[in-house]
């Protein structure tokens, strides 16, 4: 099985809280999912695409928690030394 299938299934499992949760979400048996995640059997295309959807959903969500400094608001001229009137 292509490495990308395995990595996608593993990432999807991380996102949903583990392999059992992913199996429930994909409506497959945990034993089948384990075979696909190990590369022992090829993952059916429809299952792989559903796992891709889970990964993409997470990628399109805004980050959780603080992600750095807040965006700077427009300031008046007095705060920027280069804009001060002389």
C-alpha cells in the first residue's frame, strides 16, 4: 500500500482520538483498519478518501489557542516615530 495511505490513516486517527475512534468514524471494523494502517492490506479507495476528508477538515479549521501576538491595530501618528510631525 502506498505510504501516503498509511500516513493519512495514522494522521486521521490522531485527529479523532485513536484507531478505534477512527474505525467508528469510518464505519469499519478496528481489525480492518489495523490491517490498512500497518500496510498489510490495501485500504479501499472510498475509505482512504473519507480519511483524507477528516485530515482536510482539521487543516481548514482555525488554530486552537494562542497562535502568537494579536494583530496590530492601526495606530495614530504619535506612536510611530517616522510619522511624527516636526
